[in-house]
């Protein structure tokens, strides 16, 4: 399809922000959702017409936490790596994402941030909507797959220098709130409207509650790299269940959380406060083997990525598989999936005015999927990026 062509999707179940149109149509023009019709075949001229055969039309997925895929990693710091990631992600329904860094030397992080800021956007690939700075302001005891030698305490001056390198693109910061003893770091990020996520943390419930009172509104990959629920201190996981102000990332691969834990999490938070993420590393989409993550050797076998000591090291999860897993294990309907994979992530980083739902005027990030969540088409800003 030609650049900036018009595309009309007809005979579809269109899941708009307000309602489900059981026999609807949608026109994409100039990269935007131009018109939505409550009729099956409107008399509209378009360069391309797609009969959806009563499949679902939903907003594209937004992955708020991904390190890499198909042999490429954000920390490679090259345009080739970003080209690979942005080109491949539409295959799994991801139309935009936060490029996620890992704890590394300040110089390596600086290089990665510069690279992201300089990367040009294309209409037929997944869009980098910002940066998720995961570490280095985390607890060593909950490092997980983050290299411990580069972990440091929250540092406003260092963050400011990175924000300058990133040209203001840092949207989410994962840090351990218990290390921010004066809460000055949290207050600084709050003043900048940065989404703060507690993660790789040993914080107890009281500390998470205090962090929430100072602007922390999210938990990074819930249940992983944090203390679990104890009957005398419910910790960060219990805080996710009890504090309605907290959103929680979930890696729904049935590895980072068991099937039963995914069900418990969903039952206690619901779709309004969950964010489906992949936390994927460069091995996603590639065969079993040995790969690198932040300078560490990672062995991938059977969809499981581990360090030499057995620690989980990100995932090889695809967003569409996260969706299928959560749909299979819970009573989540299509509207719930849209919240967890599209709307909630957009709201967390203040781009819901542009993305995250099907509304006239928003970016035409569109998926056509069947009832089994198989992807037929992915459109990024109105251009075909993948055909299943």
C-alpha cells in the first residue's frame, strides 16, 4: 500500500471507546482514524478496502516494557537494532512501545538514550512512544537479571542528564522506593510527570504505601523481583491488591507467574489496573540458544530465558500470546483485553489522547483479529505493517 493511502475496513465488529458496533466500518486516512460508521458497507471511496468478515477491529497493543526481540536489544545502541524491533513487533499486534533500558554503565545508558532520541519514525512500523528506564536505581537484593555492579541509589542529577540525552523521552522509571529515603527523587519525577513504577524492590507494604502517596502509581512486573505476600506484611504484591491507586505490569507467559497466580492477580485487581507487558529480550522470535542481556549470558530453552544461576532473564513472550494466555485463564472479555493491552498503557504515559482506543482523530493503530485472537492485519498509523 502506498504511503498515506486511505483504507476502509468494512463488515467488522468495531470496538470503539464508547461502544461495540456489531456491523461497523472504519476509515483510515492520513495516519488517523478518520471516520467510524455504524453500518456494514458505507459508500465511501478508499484506496484499499478490506472486508473483515465480522472479525474484531480493536486498538493496537502498547508494550510498556520490552528490551529487545529478533536478535536486537535496546542497549545495542544502534539504529539497526531499533529498525529490527520496530519492524518485527507488528507481527504480534504491538503498534507502539516503550524502549526499555537495563542497568548498565552510565555511558552505555547514555548511548542507548541518544540512539532512541535520534531514531526516525516510520508509519508502517511499531512506534517508539518513549523510554522506560528500568534501573539502575534499584535494590541489589532484588536485582534479578539486572547487573549488580552498576546499581546505584536514586540520583536526580544523573537522571536529569539522561533525560537531556533522551530529549525528554523518558516516560517511565522503575526504581526501588525504599532507597529514596527523603522522597526527593519521587517528588522530582512527579514534577516532570514521569510515570513512576516500583520495581526490583524490597519495600514493605508501608514503604509502598508511602511511595504511592508521593506519586508512585505502578509496580514493575508484579510478583517478580519484589517480596511476596506474608501474613504479617503483605508487601508490594499485597499493595497491588489493596491500593486502588496502583497499576501493575504482568508478564502473562505462565512462567514468571503460574497460571494460578495470574488468576489470583486478575481476580484481585481486575482489568482496570493491569498492564500486559512482555519484558522480552533479544531471543524473542529466535530459536533456543545462548544470548546476551546487559552483558550477561542468557540460556533460552522452551520459552524460558535464564541466567547461569537460574534467575529468570526477561522473556521471549509475544504480546498476542500474553493476550491469549490471560483470555484463557480468566474471564477477561475483549473490552478487558483492550484495557490491559492498549488503553491502560496509553493512560500511564499520558498519550491516551492519541492512542489506546478506537476514536475518530486518534492514530490509526489498528488490529483485525478473529475470536481466537489470531491476527489478520496490523496497521500502524494507517499503514499496513503486517498481514497474517
